[in-house]
């Protein structure tokens, strides 16, 4: 009964807001509706509606999935400073960061679902009921690990927030082990995602040991960069307050991760270009073009330029500690890493294909619409989470027994 | 006297068995009917009453459609076709074999290929390899014995390029062949 | 209380609308056969009665869809068999008769999408296994073209199949007679196996298959050439419906130059054993340790 009352009150919180809030939600719902329409068409006609074919059988959906798992893993970059090193500026926003990770995982899982040919057979994936091929198949690992991470990143913040609502101290012996578990688990989700590509001997571009470290490095760039941008937006539209120190610290950690990312890219480039075997082909396709196919070349050079510029911007304290350059760097990283980890990673695994054919995959409108729909869904989930979490964190939204003024339950 | 006759019969029998054992056994394979041209077989329909001319020459009156391109420098028609009985073929040692055992004739020169054919590694076999009717194609089912070199043939169409336009109303696949990709 | 908009009446209204719409949506396609198909267990876990029931349901479904009576076999592997394939690269002329013979025998979609289990590639003489030089779409007026070698590639039925290793729901597995098969009613269409196959042996049904009804082959096997569905994976099965009855696969019979050889590795008198003993055989991408059972050799 108490839980129902709490839930009803959150519905009230979510239903009221400023006009810009309604506009934002309406926009997201519209994009979701368009995506859903195309998805229904895709399920009706078949995946032939996308540009994926036998030669390139994974495309925009799995590219976004890879990127978003990385973004979700990066919540650990907030959890470690907050809970292990008790860095106060970040401690203020860590709960929101965990909810951000949860929204990312929701998006990642949705991307896998829209990519599946027969999602109506999803029950085949459930351990015990279906026939989940654990531990042989890395996708089976991914199913377990991603859902576990989602559970962790929903249970821990919700537990803390609900306790805050009741002005109770969270039971440390329950929540701290879960928080500490989420640190290696975050590393784990992205390692498992990296391994699912890594284990395929058929795709020499992916069958490189550098994949898992590179994934982690680029994840720890892109996720926190999104946090930097999104949280500034939140700070503007809501009444949450946190100091810029938190953002600067995150940017510093991103700088180290970006260095590692660029270094590992350099290592890959050296190995392929110097050894000059036929396995150079995918990398050459990315940065030079292969047999006249050059679609991704400008994108990859743009991504490299963005990454290096952002690295410098974040490394130099004077540009890091100034919001305009900080935001520019963050935006560059978000785009640069998306290109590198999305199309710049999934497509060259299939180009050239195992029998030497080159099919240049480029997503078509229906794939774009569905992808944008999934992004909109994740953003909506995150918005709704924030709409409830921020008043709790600020202390505005508490149980009526503790409210200082009954009429003050006015969320913004 | 009777004893000598008896011993001679024994020796004769022995020699006959020895001789028979030395003669190559005709192996039998489940081959189809030889691919004769229409109406050409049995050859004795025409050749029974004809005079046999074993002089090597170019044929001017009949069989002018056959141009021998198979060892033609050292061989001509009657090296393989039996001169006395045109319904049979002729091995090098003079033995006659019928057309459905023509593989023995080919095998005289093409030894390794013949060995492979007997096992099934050369040539074509269709049907049941186990527990049913099967057919081992004769050499001449694929190779024209007078002009055995395979002629090039027109290939079947290539696969469609990957990104052909999906057209739910299309009744044929013609639309699939266009497009760069 | 300020902001309390959800009265009991509102709640009842919302709840009833939600329930009705849910029932309505589920009622759209909730026939008993569909429900049975949804709940169908994995082929390897079916009992004999399960299999019989499934076959009956599928035969009825095909009858309704194509107007023809199919006979779906569930014949298991014969003991003491391990099927393997031999391909004589010196004799392939790239005519693609095998490709279309396979398409006919195995009820493959002809167009929208076009599914071909065999892919013949043309390689220049002198650099045989460098597949980067492979040409898939050669279309000369006559084959063979001088200076080129033709190599057909299909599922290699590996002993160490990477596709089986990566399937998250075990929809594909290796049968006791060495054939790698797919249960089309269990596959979820994630296409991980297509990414894992080093030989492009697997293809995906990107849309509902289009097979002209007069060309349908109604003697099918559950794991083989029965008409598939959209959004599931399929591949060459070495004609499981034929070989388990002792017949040669369709591609072997279609080839005009006798390039293709097929047999039982465990039978010392088979063609394939003779090949392995007397010819110089190799397999594609042997460094990947997949142990394919598709042997290429040069007979000439």
C-alpha cells in the first residue's frame, strides 16, 4: 500500500512540469512513434527493409549497441571516485549517474531486440526456460551480464532514493557490497561485449587481443563525456546543484582514457601496416579506401581529429577548467568515439567478407528511424528517472511525514 | 595309352585355366545405355554386307560429320572400332568388347583416369550410393570419343548484388540485376 | 491534496482500457497452431510424439500456404556415417549448375530475397587462395575463361564449427553424422553465426521466401530443405533429406563435369576415402582449426 502511494506520487511528479518539459517529452514520444511504425514494418516484411545483407549482417543497430554498452560501463568512472575515494563533488551526482547507466543499458537491450530477426522467440534466451548456451556463446554471457548490470543500476539508486524519500539512512551492509560489485561488473559488461567480437576467428579485424582494452578505453571516454553534457543540461532545467569541480574531475579521467585509446589505435595501425599481410585490408578500407570503396574514409579521419583535439583540450588544465572548451571537447568525444566504435568498428569486420567480397554497408532511412526511436526511448526513460530522482536528491520530494511544508511538493 | 590321354587332358585343363586367369576380367558397372546418335546402332545394319577396307583414309561418303581429334596423328577409326564386327569395339590386343564396356577401351591409354573412374573419383555418378539404384556415367556420356575436349558453355546467371531493391510486387527476379551494389 | 489527479474512477478507467487493448492485441493472431508453434520445444528435446505432432502441424501449415502436401522426414543419422565432400578444382568450370540445382532441390527463395547456398568464386591462376582477388559476379558468355580457376564454396560442415560455438540458443548443432544443422523453429535471428562463419556458409532469410509453387520439392527433412520462414538462418545441409537415404546430394548430380564427390568417411570403400588416400587434398582456411569436411583437390 505504501509502495503504491509512493508510486502514485511519482506519477504526479512526472506528469507536471514546465512547458519545455512537455515539449521535450512530446518530441521524444513522436520520434519513438515514428521508430515504432518502421519497426512494425520491419517485422512484417523482414529485415530486408534494412541495408544489412549476408555480406554485412550486423549494422547500425549493433553499432549503437556496442557504443551504448560502453557508455553504460562508464558509470563506474563516477562510482569509483564517489564511493571508493569519497570525492565529494562527484558524490552529489553519482546516483543520477547510475540511473544514466541504467538508461543506457535499456537502450542497448532495445537495440539488440530490434536487431533480432525473431524477437517473438525471446523466451529461448531465458536460462532454465529456454536453452541459453552458457558458457559457450558470448552472446549468452552478454544477456546475463547486461541484465544483471541493469538490475544493479536500478536497485542501488532506487534503494538509496527511496530511503532518502523516507529520510532513512540506507543500510550500508546491503548497498555498499552492491555498489562495489558494480565496479568490476561495469568492466565486465564491456569486456564481454568486446569478447563477443574478439572470439570470432573468421573476422581478422576483430580477432585481435587489443579489442577488450580498446573497448574499455573508448568507453571511459564516451560515457563520461555524455555525463558532462547531460548533467549540465539537467543543472540548467532543474534545481539540482553540483559544482563544476565534479565535471573537471571527470574530464581529467577522460583525458587519461583518451590517451590510452589513441595509443591503442596507434598500436593497431602499426601492427597492420608494418606487417602488411592481407589482414591489413579492413584497416586500409577505413583510412584509405579499398578497391575504390571510400565511404567511411572521411568519417574516420574526422573521428581521429576530434579525438586528438578533445584529448588536448582535456589535458591542458586551462581549457579543461573552462566550460565552453570543456563542452566542445565533450561533444567531440561523443561524436568521435561513436564513429570509431559504431560504423568504424562493426562495418570493417565484414569488409572484405570471408570470401573477399566488398559490400559497402550504409544504413537506410528505416534503420535510422528505428535507431532514433530507440535513442528517444532511452532519453525518455532517463528524463522520467530524473524527474523523480532530482527532487528526492534535493530533499524536495519526501514523505509527507517529513515534509517541511505540505504545499511545497512542487516539482520543477 | 589311356594314362597318357588322361595326363594330357589334365595338362590341357590346367593350361586353359592358366590362360583364362591371365585374360583380363571384364568388370561390370551400372552404366547407362551408350549415347548413340539417332539410328546409328546397330552398325551391322549397314556394315554387314559391306566390304571391309582397312586402308587408312579420310571418309568421303559416310560419317563425314566425324572429325577425329583424338590421337588422330597415330590413330584412325579401325584402331578402336572392330573391322570385322562393327557392333563391337576393339582392344589393342585384338579382343572385342561391346559398346557398354567402352571404358575398358579408354582405360588402355588413360590408365590413371580409368583407375579413378572405377572408384568413382573421376566422372559422374548419380542415384543412390547406398541401398538403391545408381548410375555410373560412361566415359562417352561426358566425353565425345572423337572430339573429347570439353567445349566452353554458357554459365548460369551470377547471384544478385546485395542491395537490390526489395519489391514485394515483383513476379520475377529481373529487378535484382541492376544497381551498383 | 494538491496535485492529486488520480481518483479511483480514473484508475478504473485506465485499468479497463489497458486490459481490453491488451486482450484485443493478443486476439489478433492467437490461433491454437500459432500458440503451439510459439511454445515448441527444441528439436533435440522433443520426444517421438512431440516430433510427430510438430510434423503434422507443419505439414498442415505448408498445405495451407503452398497448396501442396509435404512429407517432412525426421530421419536421424545412420550409425557409422560421417559425411564429407570432395571438390576437384581442376575440373570446375564455373558454370553454376550446382548453385541452381541446389536452389531447386532445397526450396530456396528465388528472388526478394535470393538465397543461394553455394557461391562459386573465380580466382586468377597463380594466387589461388588469396580470396581478396575473388570475383563473385563473373558473367562471361562462356566458361571456363582462360587464366582463371573456379572454386565453389558452401557450408563446410566443420568438425569444430565456430557457428555452433556462438549460437546463444543452441539453434544450430552438429549431428552425429557430422552434418551441421539448424532448427528453423528455434533460431532467434541474431546472426551471430553468420558473423562467426569463416566460409560464408550461412545465409539469412531477410524476407519471407518466394518459391514458385510449381517448383516446390515436397520430399523434405525437418532439418533440411523444408520451406523456411523469414528472419531465420539457413545453410547447406549436404542434402540431409537425400544422404540419409543413401542418395547423392543435388549439387553432385547437377555438376556436368564430375567435379563433386561425396561419401562416408567411415566407409573405407567410399570415393571420399580414396580421394583422401590418393589425391593431394587441402581445406580452406585450415589455420582457423575449424576442421572442415569439405576437401578440395586437384584431380588433373
